[in-house]
């Protein structure tokens, strides 16, 4: 006999379960036992969600393949999946046969239905899964410090390589061809040339049809005239047109140009924009060429002449010499990162960059410190205001503080910032050749102009001056004795250059501060100049 208290507890528990079942039946609903064959998605909404995720994953993998594969050098087009639900039983994933549409950009024919299989590269995948156990394990007590450091460096390099391989997986694509499979490159080449052969046959058929239309037999003329008259009247009266007469064999289209009934139509498989992957020749075949040939092709594409003019063309002669290349240098630097590693340094070292009044500071700032160290050849063409421009922005601080040419900036302190910026940038330059175009510069300004530009640069090996006739004369800046004996150019002291500058431009208010350029030209300000220069004798007498 059960104990009475146990019976009452059992009855109370059953009553509580009944109350819970009445209030919320879902809480006591028994869950089905898990299937031994695996979990299946029975809800149509869940099945659709799974299919959408599979398609998105597969399209991402297909785009990864298109961006890094052994591409065809001829085929341009795209590959796409059929619309959602067109093939409900098909599994869209790696290693499975997937139906796709192949669009060829070189023809207007409907897309071709193909079957593909996409695989992840096992070779790189195995390299990416290298276990670091070999580097970690080892004798702990009997190893030297150098051996431990060497193993640590090797482990670090291995980890870097593994991270690169893991972050960029590679894929291989094969296409069904007959009873076998072909690599994507071989299939696309075959498809491209077969399409070209079909287009050639179509063009030949059209030319034969046009030639046949010109050879109209006399017995066909009445029938043709009657047919053309009926069609013209139909256009006017908007009536139906009967079929052409049976005797008129000229107007009938040749069988070769009729549309193929076996081709896939776009209404049957209309690809959405997100399910389309562009296929085009990649850069890999070009990178297999010798490096000299690669550089020659790239230089021909940008019309590289070892001269790049940054200043605006001011004359008709300058405008006639400038032409637009097929691609710009900025686009050249976006082609390949591997090519940039060698071609950027070569272009910056071998190119003669030409500047005018504007653009020089912005150019030095944007290229960065690494590319600034590559610069070796610069050309300046400042025009008639060359000396004023150089004194404002490039002259040494003591020389600039003596004259202080006014500049309209807001705020006024912006002048100091611009001067510090450009002088700090130019001090980093180590030039092989500095060319100064003095076509519009007065000859009396040339000594000070050359001295200011030379002092602004970090170092200059050769200085060339282009005169009004266009001839370039080199000034020897390495041998001070030969400079002193030169009749064409003599490097004067800063004191002599400052006095000459004051005498030539004391009547112009924009060339110096107001104290040194009084309205009354009879006022002698030479004592003010001498007092200032005597305070800094070491600089002005150098």
C-alpha cells in the first residue's frame, strides 16, 4: 500500500500539470526526438534562407576565383547563376556541378548554358594549415640563445606567410565539355575562337544575301514591285500586309541567319545583377614578360619622355607640345602593387619634374618622405616674378627677415607656416640636377635667383640655366674656385645680393617692407640695411 501522503502529493502534481497545460499548452508540448538521419529544414522560409546563403557564399567564392586565376587572354564576358528557384534540387556549393550562364561581350548572341565545378586550391590550403608544433617543440634546456632567436624568427615568418595564405584563398574552376571537364582557361579560349568563327560565317552569309539581292532576275521584278507597293500602302493605311509571293526568293532570309532554336533565351534564365561575375584577362600574362619589356610597354602607354610638367601651359608653344597620353601616371600606379615596387622609384629618379609658381609644395607634401628621397631632377619656371617668389618662400630666414615682402594672407601668420612647410620639404631633397628656366627673368636677377634656390635644397650636384634662346648652360657648383673665376656667373655674397636687390626693386612695394621702400626715393635707407647685415655678419658676408 502506498503511503497516503505520497498519494496526495501525486494527485497535487497532476493537478498542477493540468492547470499549466490549460493556461499555456506550449510549455508542456513534447519536443520531437532528433532524427537519426540528420536535421532537415521543413519550414519553406528556412529552406529559402539556406538557399540564399548558399548562393551568396558561392558567388563570393566565384568572384575570388575571377580576381585571381589563370585567365584567358582573349575572353571578355561574365558568368551568372540562374534565377532563384529555377533549379530547386541543385546544390550550389564547392565541388558540386552548378548550372550557369556564360555571356560573351564580343557577340550579341544569347548566353550559353554551361556546367561548372569550383574547387578551393588544396596546395595553398595545406600550406596555410602548417602546424607550428615543429617550431615550438624542442629541447628546452640544451639550446643556446642564438638557436632560440633563430627559431623565433622562423616561427614569426611562418606565421606571416600562413596569415597571407589564409586571408586570400585561391580557387580553380572546371567546365563541362562533352563527356569530360576542361580548365576554365582552356574552355574560354575554345569558346572565344568558336564564337569568332560563327560570327565570320554569319558575316559571310549576310554578304552573300546582299550580293544576291543585287542580282534580281527579270521575272522577279513585277513580283517585287507589287510586294513593295503593298507594303508602302500598308504603312499609309495601317492595314495588314499579306505574305510575300512565293516566287520572290530574294526577300526570304537565308537559313544561315535564322535564330537558333536550341540557344538559351534571356527570359528563361534572367540573371540578376548581384549574381553576375565579370571575367576578363588578368595581369598575370603581362607579368611573365621580361622586366625590360614590361617597362617599355608601360612607358609607351603613358608616353613617358622623362619629363613631367606640373605647371600650366602659358604659351601656344607649350600647349602644342603637351598631349594627352593613353593612360596617366596615376592610373599606371594603380595597375599592380608588385610593379609599383620597382617602377615608382625608377620614375621618380629618372623623371625631370617641371614646376611653375604653384603646385610644388603640394607635390612634395603628397608624395611623402619616401618618394621625396627618390627625386633627383627638378626644373623651375617661375616667369617674370621668379625672384619675388623665391625671396618670399625659399630665401634663408635672415635674408627674408631683412626685406619681408608683403603677402596678402588671412590670417597674416599663414605666411610663416607656408614658409616653414616648403623650406622643411626642400631640405630633404638630394638633387642630381637643378634646372632654372630664365626665359622671362631679367639677367640682373639670375645670381640671387640661383643662390636662393641652391640654398633651399638639401644638396645639388649640377645646376643648369636655360636662357632665352633655349640653350642650357651648366654652372659648376662643386668647385668654388672655378665659380669665382667664371665670367658668366659669379656667386656673390649675401650682402652684395641684398644691396643689388634693394637698388633694383626699392620703387616696388611688393618686393620689400615699407621701411625699406619709402615713397620718397631720395631717402637713403642704406644705413638701415648695413646695420641689420652687420648684426648678422657671418651670414651676409659668406
